[in-house]
C-alpha cells in the first residue's frame, strides 16, 4: 500500500476534490484519505464548505428584498450627490 503522505494530500486536496489531479495521484490521495482520519476530516470540511458556497451562489434574493436594497442604494447615492 502506497501512502502519498499528509503533506502531499493536503497540498493537492483542492485539486483532488475538483478532480483535477491525474488518475495515479487521485488514487494515491484517495487511499491516503481512507487511512488518515486527520486528512479525511480536512477533506470533508473542504468539500462541505465548497458545496455550501456553491449552493449560496445559486440562490437569488426575493424580489421584494432586491427592491428594498436598490431603493436604499438610490437614496444613499442621492444623499451623496446633494
């Protein structure tokens, strides 16, 4: 069983999670994560954070909230030019 080591696994973690490493490196990192709880936990945190951010970026503000924000921005701009 090969072990890519914690340093390598953590250095390449983001690329691994985005499937941007070659198949050999992917297998090595996956194997390391299966045997190293600390790196596995870090990978889980990273993956969860990425998913939460991606989900938040897909959400849109309700029409009423957007209208209120735009109205306040216009008021602030008018006050600044007065």
